[in-house]
C-alpha cells in the first residue's frame, strides 16, 4: 500500500510532530498484524522507524467531509488528552485511503481480555476490574464535561475500552462517529456485537444525548463484573440479555449470582453497589439515568444508593425482536412523575449535596 505522509499535529510542548508513512516498517498491513476491527475499520499493529509500536486504523469509508475539514476535526481529536483516552498521534489521507495512527495498547480491549476466546483472556481479580470500571467512567467524564467542545462518544462498548501494558483502561474511537455518513455507523449497519449497548431511545427514536453513552456505560460495567457479554450470551428460558438477567436477579434478591465465577474473592457490598450503579445507568427513561460525574461519585464513595427508585431497564435487540417499542420508549421518556434521587439523604459527604444527585 503506497501512502505518502501522515498528518501533522502540535504536541503539548507546541513543537510539531510529523509521522511519515516511510517510517512504517514493511509488512505492517499483513493479516498477521491485524489486531482488531470495528464499525470504522480494521486495526493493525505497526512499528515506526524508531521502534515505537503504534496501532494503525484503516478506515472503512470516506469521511462525509472534505479533506481539509476532516483534518481539522482529526486535529481537534488529537488534542483531546486524558490518561483514560487513547491518544491519536497522526493520520494519513491519500485518495480514498484514510488512516489514523494511535498509541499501541498491549492488552487489546476488555472485549478480548475478559469476553473473548479463552486463549486470549486475562485473569482479572476484583481490584483490576474495579479499576477498569473507574478508569472508563473517568475517561467518559472528561469527554462529556471537560473536553471542549463536549463529546458524546456514541459507541461505548467493551471493544472500545482498550487496555495498556499495565491493564490501565483507555477509551478509543471517541469523536469519530460524526465524521462519517450514517451508512457506515454501527446503527444503520447493525454490526454484530454492538446492538446490546444501544440505549432504546437512541436506537428507536434517534435521540442522541450524553445519557445514551451512560446506558452503554452501564452495560459495560455489568460485563466487567460478570465476565459475560450483553450482546452474545443469553440467560434463562426467555433468552434474556445480560441487562434483563441482572434485573431478574435483583428482583429475586440474588444479585451476587451475576458475579463472574472466576472471581473467587471479592468485597460483596462493593460489587453489589457497582451492579446497582449499572442498573441506574440502564434505566429505560434517559432522564432517570445519572450524569457521568454522578456515576463517578456513586462508584467511588460509599454512599447509600436509593435502589428503591430503580425501575426495570430495557434493551434494544434489533428490528423484529421483542425489544421495547416506540410508544413504550416515548412513554418512558415522558414519565417523570415520582422520580426519586439516586442516593438517600443519609451518609452524604460534605462535597456532595442532595440536589446534586437529582436526575437530569
């Protein structure tokens, strides 16, 4: 593949950094170097001339924008930096070829390490799983509330939570969805492995808000705790997805049955709190889900969650399935009566007021 040059971005030191395709080792695009694939394209492991490992994403379609606008958007994404976000370090455009160069993540993704084939799985104890949950939430909090302009990810899922050498989580593919036409998004193509993450109001009504990301975040937390995929595994006679099964276990007062059998030792109260927070995130009505900063507080502090205010979550399973219908979604979105706060009025820290935890 003949590629002339990669884009130029300014680093924090204000010095320009250029990544040239001539510094990529031959054979980088060989099938043996393929490390993943998603809604936007195929990812390969690459090596720069100085020996630096990188991940090169070959985009599957052309941007809906012109090259100048595309480079401008990519430049903005490259300047969004946080310890829990995968760093974009360069890009390439030549004809119809569009490629992005990212920092390399040695342990692939949560989908591979925890939910993939047994030979690729990594043993994760509870402290590691809790840290992955918290890191993911903090990365999303930066996108939603600190990045300028704020970014709605649109595709939070286990395969987009990447893990570095130390199993430190970083969110990938942020900011890309708006660059491409709807014909290549995970929604319209119904790429296998993403439908279980979609908030019902987004899938059925096209209502994209930060709360759609929160729903997907809740699904990921449940997957990390259970070691099971919401998109592939089914439970019980009714073939429930993971979110539905979790609610059934809650109603039967058996929430700890959700925990991955590989977890021999874990703090039960903390695990139950994480599960309940995930259920708050997957509420049917978007306004009943917490903001991401509230999720940070709920996971990181030992507060009394008002689990009595939880309502049954919903899932979107695709067209022709028994998923929530348009009318039911609309009713859930409008049904704001008798909403209770996420936490009780007791055991609140001085930095967290009652009003801060009201649903929005």
